[in-house]
C-alpha cells in the first residue's frame, strides 16, 4: 500500500492569502458603503439605488467603485439584513431604469434602566 502525502505548494499559500485578504477587504467595503448610505439618510435621502449609492460614496470619499462591487456588496448587506430594499422607482440617474433602492434598516434602541 502506497502512502500519499499532499505537499503544500506556493499556489496553495497564495490562494489562502488571497482568500484571507479578500474577506478582510469585503468587510471593509461593507462598512464603507453602509456608512455612506447612513450619511445619505442624515442628509435627507431616504433610499438610494446602487448607482446612486456609488456616486454618493464617490462624492463623499473620492473613492470610485465599480458598480459590480457596489451591487454585490449591497446584496450582501441585504442578505445580512443590515439594509433593506424598498418600493421600486425610477433611478434618478440615466437611463432612469426601474430600481429597488435600499435604506439602512431601523435599529431598535437599547433599553436602559
């Protein structure tokens, strides 16, 4: 019977490093976009489309994000129930497609004695 061992290669360690960095970067992007959405609410915008959020985030921070990154991040925030989609409306940005904007979910205040 032959004993087979798996050798760890540089490819394996690179994949592990990439995976770890990817998760950390995704967490930071989640927080940055959530903060931008909360800031939009403070400035009187009740809900934003993903494109509107990308542009608002860029306006506030100077950071330009690809729409696919914003959309996937917002979808993850929706799945995590940190933000919620609201009634569909026309996007304020051309070509004015029908969109489902998002807003931060209301957080229940902590009760104190």
